[in-house]
C-alpha cells in the first residue's frame, strides 16, 4: 500500500494526479475463503481489517450488495462518545473511543475524528438524576465526563437557549470532552483500503441470497455471483440482519426501523460541539463543511424503505428551534433515512449462533457508528477464536432467554 | 407519512392519530410456567421482522381507541389491508409472492 | 354546616382574553370594526356521560332511544342531538352523552333501562366544550392549522344530526363536531383546556380571536 | 426613470414583454453599495441590470463567480440577506424578489468578493484534488484539531443569525383531490381541467407569478403573447371556488401515501421584518392524486473555465431579456448543441445588442429556426465548440475549435473570439426530483438525452417538460389530459378534456446532440478546470481522478468529490457529472444511474417545518383544577410528564427574602408529621373499570389478586411488563359489583390505559370489561397528618370518620364542602391521610374550603419534593426513580405484593423465574444512612464496597433517592445494591466527582414509624 502524506500529495500533483494507486482492488471472488464477512459497512470492513491485521486471517472476503459503506455508515450523524451507563456497554464504547483516537494514523487515512465534545442535556429532575448516575458510573469506569451547569453549557455552545422560561428548560447536562464526530465515509474507505492492502477481497454489487449449511455448520454463501465457500460466515448487515438470519433459519430479537437525519445549508462555524437531548428528541452538531447535522428519533413502525415519516422531522426541528432559537431561519438542505436494527434493550448482539461457523454482529440500533472500531475488533476476535471476546460476552444473543438484558434506554420517565 | 384506514372509523386517517403495536397475531402461551427460558424468550423478544409483507398491530389512540391489524409492505410502506381483531388477513406473503 | 359552592370551568379564568394583530398583507381576511373573526365560547357546565355497550344489542340501542328520545348514532363519525341531549359516536362501542343542565338521575335512568355488559361513567368534570364560531374562511383555516383531520370533507350538519371526529388538535386531542349554524364544538380534556385556549388564540392571531364564557 | 446605475436595463419599448415596471424604482444595497432596481426584479436581475459581474467566490479555490441561472438551479449567487435578528443566509439571488431597502451581501470573499485572499488557494488547486484531506493532516496526530480549525473557518457559506427569530411560522393541513405542482403551461392546463371536473384542486408554483417558462417566452398562443394567455388562464382559474392557488410556494418533498410538503413564502417579498402574520407557512397536503408539472432545467456545457462570470445558461439570458428587461452583457456568443437555444440569439438580437456568433456543435443541423436566425444575419459556426473561456472577473473571449461529429475530440485549429457573454445550452434535463422522492427510479432516455421519471410508487403522473415533453403544444395537451385523468381517478368527471387547446406556431426541430464534456486540446486531468459542479468546485478532472483511484459507483464519486452536495443539489451539474463518470468507466449512463434524490427540492426553513409548536406551545401543558391557586401562592413547579405540579411552596420570610427549597421542604415535611399538610394529587392517572370480568382482568394485570377485594376497600398493586420488570404501581379500589377504580402513576396514565386495552382487545376479547379514563374528571386534594381527620370533620358531616368506621385502605362516598365526593383513606406519607376526590369543577372550591378549615391547624400546602421526602422516610418506592425498567418486585423487597399462587399467571410472572431474575447478587432496594449524619448522598451516586480500589472500580449499585429528613434530623437515602438485603449493617462508599468519598451504612429502607402506627392515629 502506497502511504498517503503531504509529500505523496505533492509528488502526485506534479503528475496531474494521474498515478494514484487504486484505493482497493476489485477482484473476482475466489471459490472459497476462510471467512466471509457479509456486509461492507463500517462494522463489516473493520471486522475484516482486524481479522487480517490482528489475527492474521487474510483469506477473507467482504461481500456487499451495494457499494462499500453505503448503508447506515453513509447515513448516520457521525456522533462518537462512550458515556454509556452500564459497565458492559461503557467498556465496549470506551474501547471504541480509544481506537478512534489513533485511527487516522493506524489506517494512514484521515477519518477526521474531531474531539469537540458531547453534551447530553437534562430537562427535568429525573433527567438530572439519570445524568448524575451515568456520569458517576463513567468516572468510576475511567471514562471522562462531568455534570455541567446551564451557565457552563452556554459557554460551550453560546447560541443555546438556557432561559428558565421555556417549556422544558435546560437544567444541566453531562459533558464528555473526548467525544465528537468523524467523517463517516472516510471510516469505511480507510478500513477498506487497509483491509485490501492486507489481502482482503472487496466484493461489491454482489448480494448474498442464501447461507448454505450442512450438519448444523456453514459451508458458504449463495450470492448473485454464485456460490462462495467459507469456513466461517460473519454477518454484519445492520437493518437487514433479520433477513440474513432467516436465510440460516434463525430469528433475532431485532426490529428494523427507519431512522431519519437531515442537514442544513452550510453556514460559518456557529456550533463547536455536539448537543444531544433525549427529553426533547433531537441532536445537532456542525460538520467541517459547515452543515448543521441533525438527527431525529426512530420512527414508530418497522421499515426497510430508508424513509421515515415527516412528522418525526417536524418534531426534531421543533426541538432544535427550542434549543437554538437562532437556527430557526436556517434552512434544511437535505433529509434522508437509514434502516436501524433495534434490540429490546438498546444494546447490540455480538454473538455465535446455533449454526456452527455462523456469527452475527447486529442490533446496534441508533448507536452503531461510534462503536465501529470496537465492534470490528471484538467481533473479529470472536470469529477468529470461535469464542466471545471478553467485551463481547455480555452481548450474546442468549441474554434474551436468561433475561440478562443491559437496558441502555436509561431510566423511564419519573412517575408520581 | 402513512395514511391509515381505520376499520372502525371507516375512514383514512393520518398517521399522527395512531401508534404502532408491533407484529400481529402473536398468541400468548396459555401456560407460561411450563415453558423453557428459550421458549419464553422467543415469545417475548424474537420477531419475524420481514422485509416485505408484514401483519402488524396499530392503535387508534387519538381516535376510536381500538386496536386493529394492518398488512403492510415494510419496503414500500404500502398498506394492503386493515382488518379488525378476530378477522383473518386476506393478503399474505405467499399470496403476494405467487402474484408476482 | 353550609357552604357556598363555587363552580369553576377550566377556561373561566381566560374569559375576555384575546389575540389581535394589526392587519397585514399576508393575512387571508380583512376584519370588520369588531376586529375579531373567531370567537371561542366555553359552554356552561352540563352533564356528560361516557357510555360503553354493544351497538348490535337491540335492547341497548332501544334503551338509549327510550331514555333520551334520540337514536344512538351507530354510523361512525356521527352525532345526534335534541334540545336536551347530544350523543357523539366515539368508537364502535363508545359514545359521549352530553345533556343540558344538571340531570343527576340520568345515569340511574339509563342503568335501569340498559341490561347486559355496559359501562356508564360520569366524565362531566373531566371535559369542557368549546364552541368555535367565526367568519369564513377564518374558521376553516383555523381548523386546518389545528388538526390533521379533513373537516372540509364533511357534509353540513342539519337539525338533529351532524358529523364528529375524535382527532388531533394542536398537540393534544379533541372531539370535533359541526353544528347546523356552521360553528364547531370542541370537546377537550379539562387539564388541556388552558393549552388549547392559548393555542387557538395564537393560531387565530391573524384573524383576531377572543375567548368568552 | 433614472438609469444611473442600471447600465444593462433595456428600455420598455425595446422589450415590451417584460414583467418588470421600470417606472417604479427600488433601492437596495449589495456589499454596502447602494444600487437601484425596478418593480418585478429579482435580486439577480437587478444585479445584472447594474452590471455586477462577481457575486461570489468558489468554495474550494476562491474563484470569482457570476450569475449563471435565473431560478432554483443557481449555484453561484448565494447571498446573505438583511442583518440583525432577521438576517437569512444562503438565499439564491435568482429567487429573492427585490424590495425597497433590501440589504444583500455575498457570502464568501475576504477582504472583498472582488479581491479575495482565498483565491490564492486557486494557485494551489493542484494540491487540492478530491479527498486530499483524507490523505493529509494526519501527522502529528495532536495537530489535527488545529488543522481542522482552519478548515472549518474556510468552509460554510453565509452566517447563522445569533438572535432569536423574530418571525413566526405556521402550518395548514390541506386535503386535495388533485394537487398540481408547477403552474407552467402543463400545470395550468391540468388545474383547469381538474377544477372544471369538480375536484378540490390546489395548484402551487415556486415563483411569485404563475406561468413558468411562458413568462419569458416570445411564443404566441392563439395569436396573443404567451404572457397574455397566462393572465387569461389564471383569471379563469380564479373563478373556481373549488380551486386554491398558491404562488411563492415550493413543493419541497414528496412523502409516502401522497403526502406533499409545500413551503409558502408569505412575507419575504415584503421585506425582512417580524411579520405580524406568519413569515412562511407550510402546507401539509394529503392529495388523492398529484400532477407533477415541475418543468426542466437547461443543462450547462462543460468546457475549460466555464465558471468565469459572463458564462450563462442560454435560457437564463432569454429570461433576463424577455421577462426582466435586462441584457447581461453586450457581445454575446451562443454555444449550443440543440435548436432551442437559437431563440436566445433572436431575443438578444432584438434587445439591440450584438450576437457575435452561434457556435453549434452539430455539423448539419437543419431546424426551422435556423432560417429565422439567418434572416437576422447572425453568423452560425457549425461543427464547432467553445473549448475554453478566457477572462478573469468577466469573460473577455472564447476559444473555439471544430470538433468531430461525436463531439469527442477536436479536429481543427483553435480560434479566439472576443465576447463578454457566453450563453450555453447542453439541452434539457427534466426536473424529476419530486417524482424521485417517491422512490421511482429515473429512466434514461437517449432520445431526449435525459432522465425521465420512473414508474411511480405513488398516485401521481408527470406532465410537460418534467417528463421530457418539450414542445409547448404537447405540454398543453399532456397537461390537460393528465389533469382530467387525475380528476377522474379522484372521482370527478370522465377524464375527457373539456377545454379547446390553443393554436401555437412552432418551429420544426432538429435533434440535439448529447454533449456532456467538451474536449480540450489537453485531456481533462491536465486541461484548465472544466467545472461540472460550480458550487463545490467539482471538475471533470476530479471525476477522472476519483475513477482512477478506484471509486467506480456514482455514490462513491458523489461522496468523494462532493458532486451535487451543494445548496443547488446539483440541479445543473449532476447529469453532466454522471455522464462524464459513465464515459470514464466506459459504461452507458443508464448503467451508472443517478444518485438518490432527497428532499428538500430547495432548502426549507427550519422554523417553517417547526411551525407554531415552539416556545410555550412546544408541548401541551396540563393543569390541575387548583393550578391557578398554586400560581398565586408562588409555588415553584416541576414538570412531570406534561403536567405542571407544585414542587414546593416557598414562603417569603419576615426579612422579605424567599425561602430556599431546603427551608420550604423542611417546613412542609414537619407540618405533615406534626399537624396536617395538603397536596394536589389530581395528576394521578385514574381509570374506571366496569364489567362482569373486571375483577378477573385486574387480577391478571397486577401481581396480586383482587378477586376477594370487597366494595368499599382499596388495595395497592404493582404492574409488570411481560419481561417481569415493574412498569407502574398504584392503588385499586372496588367501587361495587364488577366496578373498579384504578390509580396509576402520573407519568404512566396513558400507557397503562393503552396497556389494559391492548390485552382486553387483542388477547382476551372474551373478558367482558370496559375501561374509561377519569383522570381529568376528579380533582384530588390529599390531606395528611395527625390533624387530617379533624380538618375533614369540619367540612364533611355525612359519614362516620372514626378510625374503625372508616378504616385504613377504605373509601367512602360522602359530601365534602357541600360537594359529592369520594374519599380514600390511603397514605403515601405514612401519616393519617385522606385523598378527597371531587369532580374537577369543584376542585378549586374544595381546596380553598379545606385550607380555610385547616387554618386553625396551620394546614400547609406541600409539593412533590416534600411528598418524595415523606414517602422515602417510609421506604415507599417511586416507579421510574427507584426503579429503572430493570427491577422486579423482589428487587424492590416487595415480594409481599406478588401473588405467586394466583390461579392465572399474571402478566410478567414467568419472567420472574428466568435464571437472571433468580441471581442472588441482583441489585436490591435498601436504605442508606451516612456515617456523618449531616452529609447527604447525591442522587445518582455510585456505590462501591472498597473505596481504595483503583479505576475502573467495581460498582455495586447506586443511590436512587436521597434527602435531608427534617423529621429524623439526619439525611436518608434509598439505594439499590447487589445483594443489598443480605448486607444490612455493612458500610458502603460513594466516591464523588469532587474527590470526597462518603461512607454510609446499609439499613432498612423504612426509616420512620416502621410499625406503621401513625396512619391509624385516633
């Protein structure tokens, strides 16, 4: 792999950029592989990368029905944080955050990981109790975070409205300075380039249509390009996980829902952090291009259409205008939707299955992007050793039978 | 943005009046205590979640307060029918696939 | 020991409140001297019963008819009324009965007349009825601002019967019914009456809008 | 009229068709310069009239840019309009109607748009290929945030306002039989036919005037000018009461089930000021049928330096001349590959300015219009192309060369032609955006060299040029037919056309040539920049580089080069970009396909999408009957769900200052324990339950049984979800045979009712039971404390209040303050308590009567905070605070409320036997006493056993509730701790953020009156 640098940029400029190396080969699929990763999104590409890099398993193919990084990787609002409540989740997301902090150098590809901090706002007394509880847990887990006052919030995000007179005044927030955003496409491309350089085959525009099994173990996958053999099949297909699981006669405790987002027209820098509010349902950050990147809540119904309902967008922008009254005159440039696979406890499934050599990594719901490096890291380890990585053990699908759920929905609204 | 025909109000109504009730026709086991953890977990959490024809439940909360069923394509969002509790759907995945 | 009993409807404190803005080119209507195109009138307290029962059951429907002198609306989205009673269709087995003036023995009369699986619940304290009247097109526009329902698709109310729908109103809900005089009645939850009053004043600002008792 | 500044304004007699009124002067400013325009101008036409060349600087290279278009497609003329709170960033000058006093400024360029230091970047443009930032700024890692700081500064267009929006916005929910989008020739005819058929019709157009392309047309319809025909037709539409016309209204998104979002700009054209009405209004239209008549965009031609000011769309030049009476230049060179653009030469010629030549890439065109051009003596260069524009801030000349028939390479010498305006036309692209929002896949049609709308997933049809029908007569016919059909499909008319179609003279046309990238003497990677997407500086060269690097899908190229990501959403650039990519990949355009079209068609104001539901109306506020009394008392409120509940009632002290929350809560709590307090408990959910199977049903819902509960009695119950976790709790009373009243938590009311309905309607329809919400019907005043009975006795004399006659957990119907009431003797404080329920319209009266009656006992109103303290002293839980959706009754030390031997398996029972629910080390509810009694544990503090351990610490639980108890004289806390119930007496530690570690002892969760004698006080 030819290294990227200011120098390589300069030398390529001299030759009118006509001699850049292809970012990845586009090989014809081999007849069989040690591992086939189904799904060429960020998590799948990261899985392939760490299989090759950490475990030396290089006879690997990533099979993607569309183009690499074209699913939720291309559709999310790129927020990165690790301030989760429960130990199991917090440790997983914190591993991700640590990997993010060195990812551009690891991949020699600038993923523009921008640690401008994340605010999670509280609007009522129970919000604040939950924030205290979460931040204390984070601190004792070695994760940065503090509870901040409205005045401090105003310093961090000067255009925010901390007036006590509005319908749901801001009472405080949790603040994780190490959180931030990254350039989503670059993450997929960087992992793909890195994996390709280690010998992983990127098979695009090829759809897996079946999972061939024998005596309870996988033999490979049927695809639109024919059968491809594999000793192990690792499925990382997010919203389509239920569909792929069905190919192996499995059901999952996931439901696929539309999740919508939107961007404004680009404006000069006016928001230098990520602001999230669960209570009023909206989150916003500003990209390096200047767009306000805004995320909505999950739509109420199952849907694979990569479209949601407009009233969800309306509600989200009401929340944004509540938090930032000055943004009311800014305009929405583009809106879109993704398909998120939601679990009952809002935590992922990283798991072996009842089928030998078949593994699933799914159920990330609305929170997958931030976990990309750790998801790939622990899943690669689980696949390589056919045994859950210590940080993945708690996310076995069996928890839905034993009842050992990890409820990251946070505390329910206070009663009485 | 869905427009849903309420079989009780006998009108097309806006999605904002309804809330989604999840997969339809999941029958609660008669003797839960006799089930294994797996069987009970399956009833609690595991769903068909199909990409295509889906029989699902809706609640007309801002309307007649009745639950009813809909057969909806989860890819195109087209609602093929709505029907009352106790009724059977006329459209099923197999019918549609053979129709294609 | 005796007490002077003070009654209070939910919007009483807001009578006389109004919204009014100087005319602008982008308002649909020009207002007369009065300056108010829409008037919200909170109707005086009356008895309200929530009725549940089986519309297919003969002696249920006839029992209602016999006690109230009006036919139970079994057609979805309809309400029937006489000078004394109004019956609103709320659902396939649910109706709202509104009767003018206090009629404490009405529930007892109905219970006596109705047999089988029924439910009668006094909800008079929990709801308030607001009458919206106004000049066209102000009233129609106000309803379009406030609800996703297509009131424009309704046939006009005639004496004794009209259309009604339980639907969204602002971010709350209401039972909306049309009257023969072209005005509309809103049945709203008591706790939300303040909110809905404020909403209508705000949405009706460009027409001029007033709350009265 | 004065023409001091308007050097390009044509006099009225030269251009009679103009819709502008040169007799009405309008003053405005551009970058501080005072300029003049006339009535009917857009900001763009006014700027052109004033000879303004440079209106912006490009995003990446800082190149000077001028106006190229006349509508939504404009990529360059991006303006900051107005100043102060009402300023708006990023408006397209081509869409801004001019008004007196308008302030405009270009959004890029420092120190000025004419001299921009960023243009230095242009010199290094070769160092900025697509995605260059992915390849650089990586080392040293810690410097990235610094690099990024400067990248961010350079990015962005206009500036966000910094003050609250002074305007308001609203919405109309509209329902139409036929919605017609676009009021050009096809749309007008469609609306006419549909309205005549009797359908409810709405017709919208984004421009101030209806007419679309006809407003700038010199064609004659039925012998009159196109504009006159438009005026007649619009007048005719006005006569229909079933038709609504919405000018200045943009359909920005087409959503499922024929829901269309439309933004109407109501006061922007009047000037920027807080309008008393709404500035903009969103129409949420649900239509039975939709007719799309959205027109087409002229396609630019891609040649070197085609971004220099003075290179414009041919149709835009015609529009400025014919509609606005503005000639943006003097010496025009027309570059085309089709017949339609020849009209621009005729228009320009008529305006009295010079047509230098027509450069036509086709070698043997023979359209009828060529004769008309020849008549005017205009030179035509066939088989030639403009390969490069020359000039810096304005075109000075064009390099022209002969090209082969395929338009793929040059076949002769380059000549230089002087001109100051190059009008270009690469043919037309249908505006298929809205059709594509529905998920319809655009279909490439080589015959029209463009994408037609795909087969639709919604109830819509396209008509006119948005489906590739370009001849005016065909547009009118198609519009009429589609309109009549739409009406019929919506249930009106017989789909037959009712209006006679007008007669039109049209030229016979020669086919256009597909020309997407004009060849240069150098290949694209080395030729002077050939711009594809001007707003984002995407060139043909950068697409070539992306392909060379292995990005071979259109989505990858779009994301890698940013093609089409601008605020114009690639209306001009996308098709050329896709075609150039297809060529680079050696595929045909149909294979490469388009990127996905997303709303918004044009940028849509946040405030308009939010509507009125902001500020005080953001979410409904629910008030109790005594709310206004609480307000008058100066209560501080807490949001609980949508309810406003008094949190505490601070008194002003003698010194005039107001009590702190601590002082107020201490006082309120002491009052309840020592005399009597009064709480507004009206917000608790209440559900009336009637029917023969009521008892059985209630028993299935709660963990305990109600089969034997007698009339007049109450019982406390807990509800689980099927996963075994607590989700609500409350008291349920038996009112009589088959009749119950269920209390729920304030937040849980709606959810519990829906939950009951769910099970009854869908799982157990055979159970005969009805549920009715009576939450709002009852106003509840809870009087609590040793003097509660004495207070009640003063206002209630028709029942025996003796503690045995009216026992704990009993209820009675009686008369309170002269009002029929239902009184429950239940207690959430542990004191003698009565919950007095009366119909809400008596609520205020009864509350005030109780206050008067309690005066001698110094009855004290208390709020939710004191309620929380008092119940915590008793160890009563609050669902949602002490539980979090992962707690079973056993975890709450409440096994006593679980009827494990009930006949029927209650909801959630099975889950209590799952292996995880049986773990010994589950978190369990206990009490905590700080070792230093004055210290109060923070709620949410995490609990560890060993404070010395290093991070990460092993956390054993957390504090769920914590207060200072004035009654006990020390702090108390509730917590959930792993295996807590078997750890009584052990000391645990709470390491806090401020560095302190508080130690506390695990004790019983019941701190006060453990025997519960106080609620039985005589």
